[in-house]
């Protein structure tokens, strides 16, 4: 009887209610901890800082505090700096503090290095020896704070602080333990970020040393160094290998392929390789250069004509699509196809049907279409210069051939490949190349890509006949001014401006400068700001207000 009264007493009800509230808080904490931990499992490169700031904001709002921040210690733990900060609306948003020497806040530093939590409801709770810390807290306007050290492998790498800026509040031991769990998540993220930075730095140093060794030696012809070769397609860069992998994936199918890339990158070679690996390889691939045909003859060339179809049509002509029946047709410079013929090409792609010019008889063909262009067709669609439905029909399997300047690893194999060809027709064979010549070939931007490289080498081969040393003169190839004597920032700035000029200063989107450079748009914009890169103001236009 007494036990029943005890269970139903008001005090027991209050106790149960308090336990339920505490349990609810614990569940919410666990849920938030799980969500924030998941965000840091496999963050993409460059996203760690953004994810930390987002996590601090969620945690601060969850706790009802007005500021959360992370500090990181130097390797010797003698100094630290504020690296990540979230502040609620209306709270002063200080920039990241520069390195704060350990002797500025000695008591605080010793406590954190000793892996001891710190929590106070008012500044008066701090001991007398924390004189500098008291003054710092008053200056920052902090009412109450809870701070836990961030540890990795038993060593403190930083601190995690939660600040109440508007009111004094208590920090129960259970709350501090939960904050320590969040601190563990942040510590792991920072540790991975540091390790990734060290790996990138080491990798860059290896690349620098390798380039230095290469430039210090005379390059000797060695067939074993020709790298990855795919019939006529020569190179060993990762970009070219990716293209060849895509070629092998799509070749056995009948899917339409759109090969994109700048002039001279070898789009036709890619198309020929796709055909050679396909089930249609026993028949010749039919090539049509859409830019080379007069607009009045394009239709008859592609689809044929009947005798008398127009003035001067004295005989029947079989079109290229009909000739390519059972094989592959390569439509080079497809972006130059007249707009009024694009609908007829779309019908061939959809139904495999067309009529000869001057005829009403429908002809059915089985043709695999490979198209190529150096234009941005999506931009042409936006401008109304290319049919959207035709673009999507052509863009079933897009392959982008990177320009030569983005695959410098391919330059040497290509040099030896072309010199071997010219040795047979021009002679004599070249066995050595001065290291300066190789260096010049490697840093030249090659606006004409592989085609320009071949022409430069052929001209050099002719001029070098009868000489012991093979030399290349790039001055007549439209080469830009030398990068010799420039700082790394100058070289980066020059290269970024070149790419921006090619993309008409479009940073974002497909084929924008960020995609060409292999960077995130925000990273490129930050680099442009750092290097002082501004879009030039057209003549007659006023400069934008700062």
C-alpha cells in the first residue's frame, strides 16, 4: 500500500518527468552526433572546412548558445589560432585570430595541453592565476563558456569551445561529456585534413624533384618510354587513358558518339579507333567534314540527289549516309551543319530514314553515327544556333579529348613518335634532344594542340638536316612570351587568364574555366581574387564600381 502511494506521489511524478526530459535530451544529442559524424566520413577534397562550419552552426543552435569555435595548436603546442568560428545573428563576427603565443594565455594553454576540460558560468569562477584569461574573456564579451581539448593519438591538436554571449549558464558534467564526443568528431576531421595536406605537399615535392631531374639530363630516345599507345593514338597521360577507356567501352555498341575537343587534339583518330574496334570494322568509315562543304551542297552530299533535282544535277548521286550503310559515318565539325538540315539529320538518327534530294522514296539505312566538334554545342543550343533535340540525340555518349596543354605527359611520347615518322621520310633519325629544347616543348601552351606539335617538329626536322643537334624554334609558332624569371604566382596568373580568354571569362558551368582547369568554381574565384585577376573592361564601357 505504501509503495503504491510512493509511486503516485507528486515527487515521484516530478522525478519521472525529469528522467524523461533527460532521456529525450540524450536521444536528441545522439541523433545530432550521428548526423554530424556521417558528414565527415568521406568528405570531398576542400569540403572539410565548410562541413566543420556547418556543424558548428547546427550545434550552436541546438545548444542555444551564440558562438562555437575551433582552435588548432601548432606542432609543438606553443601557439594556437582560431580556425573555425560560428556566431549567431547580432553577435560580433571576428576574423580568424592570428597565431596567439602560448604566453598570452598561459594558464589556458597548460590546462588544454594537460587534456583538462574548462567550464565556467561566470568569469569569477576562474582561479586567480588565470589573470590574462579573465581579461581576454571580458574583452571578447563572453558570459559563460565550455571548452574541451581535441586529441588525436593522445596528443592535443586543438580545442572546441561553446560560448554563451547573452546570459550566464551552467555546464553540467553530462553536457561536458557530450561536448567531448563532438570534439572527437572535429578532431578526426582536422587530423584527416592535415594528413591529406601533408600527402599533397609530399606529392608536389616529388613532382618538382622529378621535373628537376628530367631537365638536368639530356633526353635519350628510348622506345620503352613511349608509354601507353593505342594504335595511332600515342600518349601515357591519365586524361588520354580515360579517353581510350571510353573508346573501348562504347566501340562494341551501336550508340551515337559525340567527340568534343579543341582543334588539333585528334578527334578524328578517336573516331577511327571507335570504328576499328566495332563490329562494323570490316567496312570503311565514311567521313564528312560539315564545315568544308558549301551550304548548297551539304544536303546532296549527305543524303544524295536524283537527276534533275536542281539545275546542274545531271546525274543521280548516292549520298554519304547511303554509302555508309552497315558501317560508320563520321560527321566532323557537326556544329557547322546548316540549321535547316539539322531536322533531316535528326530523323536519320531517330528512324534511320531519309529521302534523296528530288525524290519521295524513303531510304532506310543502318548507320552508326560518330560526330565531332570543337564548339560548345550546349552554348550553341542556348543561342538558338543548334537544335536542342539534335544535340541530345548526338550526345548519347560524349567523349572529350583534353587539349595537349592539360596532358604534358603525352608531349615526349608524341615527339619521339613524330620524329620516328619524319626520320623515315626526311632523315636522318634523331637520337638526342637538348634538355632546353625539351623544356621549351613542355612549357609551350600548344594552342594548336597535337597538330601544331607535329608541324613544329616537321619544320625543325627539315632545318636540322646536316646538323648534329636537333633544335626547335617556337618563335614562329605563335609562342607566348617566355615564363623564364617569373614567379609561380605570375605563371599561374598567366595560365588562368589564357583559359578565361578561351572560355570568354565564363568561370562556372560545363566547359567553363573551372572545369577546364580541374578546379571547383569557388576555388578558382578565390585564386583569381588572390592574384588580382579582373575581367578586362570592353572599349567604350565604364568600369564597374568597386
